C-alpha cells in the first residue's frame, strides 16, 4: 500500500520560514520517553500508516532537501521514497510524478501535507476497491473543492472554488486502487496535462464513464498553510483530548476553519 505526499509547493502563504512548510512544528509527539516537536506533515503520514501504508512517496521540489533528510529513515514501519517535481505546476503534476512507483494491484492514498484533519482513522473508513474522497463539512465551501454527491454517495461533480457551491462538503484526502490511479494519469496526459487541480480532472474522468464516491466521515479540517490556519491547528491540538470525546464540540471549536483561504486543490 502506497501513500503519496505532494510536498513540492513553495508555501508562499506562510513564508518566510527558512525551511519547508511541511516541516512546520505543530504540536508534539512522544519519541520513546521524550516529547518532541511534531512536523505538520507527520499528521498526514501517521494517518496513512494507520491505514496500513508500507511505502510513502514524498514528491518534493529541487530546493526541499530538508524533507528528504527528515524522512530519510521512513516513518514507523513505512519506508520512504522520494520523487522530484522540477517546478510546482499543480497537484495533478505532483501526484502523477509517483506513477512509476504505483503497482496496478495496490491501494494508493493521497493527502495534503500542510493539513490536519480528524478523525485519525479517516483513511480506514474509505474503501480500497474504488476511487473515493474523504469529505469534511465547512462554512464557506467556495474557498475549497466542494464535492456534490448523488443519493448513493457517487460523486456527480467537484466544484473547484466555485461561488454558490451546491454543497458544504469538501474533500480533504482520497484513496483508490493503483489501476484507477493509472487511468487518471493517462487521462491527464491525454488532456495535455491541462488539469492543475484534481477536481477538474475528476470531472473529466466522470464524463468518460468513470465513478468516484464520497465518504462523509470527516469532522474537522484545518489548512496549516496560513497563519490563521496555524493558530486554529494549535487550538485544535490543545483541546484534542476534550474535543474528540464529542465531535459536535470539535466542529464548534473549528467554526473559524472554513474562513481560512485554504486551497485543497493545490499542492503549494
């Protein structure tokens, strides 16, 4: 099982940092008997490993050797692989850089490394045998990629940062079999690599007869790529023990998250 982490973006919304935004310390983790700072990207990686990922492919830019150094030894029981995206030209270009590493019969997980979301077992709630999106409710879906479903939870359309979006459910991560990953990669190339955002590519895939599903299991989603998002993430983690006992409280504390100008369709 392979996890793909697109980490080649410049992170201009929160710079200057002096290091890659994916290594921004947010909260902490326990290493043996020692509490250490936790890089924001570890939250995504941890969720992937929880779902059974044994290989994690980091797609990095040419100036992001610090990510390679940070994850060179892998994470938990998962080994680390690294692919370079020469220029940050969109999320589709980033994830399909990993195509040579994807076996048709393995499950592929994809998420954004500057986000923190709950529940932690979100990937586990998604099927392995189909293309599916983990969905989260927000107040202002026009700032995100809104996912419109039919009554059977099939994706009808992804509205990429569209005003008057038809739903307040946005995607935060997705999962699929390797064969579908390669179908999407082929379609992207056939469209002359036109699609920068995943949403427009999925819409084209659906138009050709493809299927995708939405899983409304998300309870909170924070983009840490902005200062407002960073502060929201700290509040989330500080209240973690209390909040997780009551998902309604979690949504209440994070009401401000959908006001953050986050761009889930982007890798940068």
